[in-house]
């Protein structure tokens, strides 16, 4: 159909949040090394307009509230250099103890990093 397949936006969200966490000083690998994984427990996508193949897209990631056990994240997608929002989305991740596979509160260093970033 000449447009980006709808499920690819979830991949774009993942890439965006991975980079956003890295920019905060929290590379995902460092969380895994501490025994914390963050599976997605909820995902919503709203399609407003089509992205076409070979469009350069920008994924903006917003952490609106400090996480505790759950990590809510909002996304907007638009073409590079344009303001029109093509897609919005929301995911909720959960801090999980990798060994026990049970939800857990985020490590203090993660909570502190988010609180500092959100206060700026």
C-alpha cells in the first residue's frame, strides 16, 4: 500500500524509549545487569496519518511521571522537518525482577534519575 505497516510503530516506540533511557544515563543493558527487566504490559497506538516508505521519522518520547513499579511512556511520531503528528502512542512497562519474574519497584538509582530529569 506504500505506507508503513501499522505494527512497525511499536518497534519505533521501542527504539525511541531505548535511546531516551540511554540519554537519561540508563542504558537498558545496565538495568539487565542489575537483574531488572522491563516488559511492556500495555500498548496503545493511534494512527492519524500515514508515514510512507523512505520517510525520515522522528519519535518523541515523554516520561510524564516518575515510575514506581510501572513506567508510563507517551510517544509522538512525525516526519523529520514537519509538525504534522502522524501517530501517537502510549506504553506501560513494568519493572520486573529477572530471576523471580515478579514485578518489583524500580531501583533507587532509576527512580532518582527520573525524578531529577522530570524536575528540569
